[in-house]
C-alpha cells in the first residue's frame, strides 16, 4: 500500500508523501501534539472518525507539514472526494501542494479510483481546483468537479481574506493594501 514519493529541493530538505489509511493516520497523530495549531482544517476530534478512509501526509524528515484528507460521500459520483488539503504555513510556496496532489492522484490511478470534491473554499477554488484539474487530466484520473463554494464566516476574519493562513510575505503584502 505504501506509495511513498520523495522530492528534494535546492535547499536540500527531503520531503515525502505517505498514503495512510485511518488506522495508520490515527497512530501517527497520537504522537503529534501541534498539528491542530499548524495544519488548517485538521482537528484531533474529527480525526478520530473510524470511517476516514485515506490521508496523504507530507513529511520533512519525521515532521508532518501537510495533509490531504480524502473521504467517501454517499451523494458523490466519485469513489473518493477531497475534504481538505493544507500545508503548514512555514512550508508554503515550495510547490508542496503539487507533491501531495500528484502522489494522491498516482494512488487513485493505481487503484482505478475516481476523484471528486464536496465543495471549495475561496483559496481552494482559486489555487487548488486548477491544480487538481490539471494533474487529474494529465494522469488520466476521472475528476468530478462539484461547482459548489463552501465558506463560512468563522474561516475568515477580514471579509473573505484569511489573514491567519497567510505566509509572512502574503501578510506583509496584504497589510500594505490596507
């Protein structure tokens, strides 16, 4: 089941993405005490669900720095749907979301699964949606793109701008516009 993909960058850290079923993921997060603070949308309470089928976990060495959670929705056309993809703010803008999505899509293709979504947040619609469409098309995985937006006020605190999730560079740029 392990389909580990590694990626080395010019600054030498080695990133790896590991597909994990619910049991493997639960064993991992029991050891990680800071995930909720670092990974948006992750919740220890929600992670205890027995039916969470798959997670693609991004590591730098032994540290979790990103998660892509897939789930199964009875109402969806696809075998699996993306629940969320999130990278620790400190590691953004390094094309690591692409690494997670490519690994997940390779896994989907290997198992002949289809992919869908439940809904999109504003950042997901702007950044993740085009990436998923491109990679699934390139790799020949059927993607059911549900054109539904999901944004609730608690997710953002400056209209539709989530300043808590900005990288330092994005935050600096945002503050200049005010």
